[in-house]
C-alpha cells in the first residue's frame, strides 16, 4: 500500500474527530475524579482564575457525582492549594503567563482549596491537594486507586486543557483506562474545549458526554 499524504491526513482527521478507544467499562472498576472544582475557579467574580464555564457545569457534575455515590463508585476530589510553602511546584511554573499578574491577585486565594459548596465532598470522600496541573504529580492518587482496586478513572472538572487533560495523560501513562467527560469539563476559553477533546480522543481517553457516561455506568 502506498501511504499518500491524503490517506494519512484523512486517517488522522478521522481519529481526532471520531476516534473511540476500545476497552471494556465495568462500573465496579471505576472511580470518579472531580478536578479542582474549588471556589477559586467556580465562585463567580471572586478571583482572576474564575472559569465561568465551570460554574455553568456544576449541575451536570453534581448529577454525575450523585449517580456515582448511589452506585458505590468512589468519588475523589482534587484541589490546587498551598502545600509545603509552595516549594513543591515545577520550577518554571511561576514564570508562565497564566498567572495574570497584571490584573491582580490576593494571598488568600488557593490557601484552603475549598470545594464549591454545591458539590462538596462527603466526610468519607478523599480530597487530594495537588501542587501542579496533573492529579498524579507528587500526590498519592495512584496508590489510592490501586488500594481501591480501580483501573478506570472518570474525569470531570476544570480546566479541560490543563488539569483535566494532564490528569488524563498521566493516568494513561500509568496504565489506567481513562473516561473523559466532554460536557462535564470546562476551559477558560470555550474555543479551546474541542481541540483538547480531539487530542485526548485520538491518543489518551474515551471521550463521552454525561448521558453516555451515565448509560454505561448503569
């Protein structure tokens, strides 16, 4: 077979737009990870890190959380917050332009990492404090999932193309099956949502909307 540019471009385009990783999903092996749905990102107009789309998605994420609780699927939360006096960060992190220093900041932000009250954790649910984008970076998440005997992670939260997407990639690299919620993840610029979903769909995760996830978990 002659692999022309046209053939390969079509194959790549099809994979980005319609790729569907083939793995079995057993709800008994699943855990839900709610990424960074904390006041700093969800509370309207409170911080320069507010993600309006995250606020809009709270009802859908709440529906997913409640379904998992009813079906004994563990719900784990992450929060980006002050840990180890900020000495456990990637060294170049503070140099990145996503900090928005020109529009101000407040030292109280990201101190507690409080989960948004509408979807707050139950007393028996774990909240993992993380120092960077991915939930596996310098955290006990992998150990916790192994102890729970879970091999499939369902990802929701914010931001799609940073903390959620990075967690999906890290989970893939560690051998987990990854289900990525297309309409229960959000970005600070809605135009960036679909490009990130395309990359994840092609190489890292099974991308599904909320109704599809609920259907397969039943």
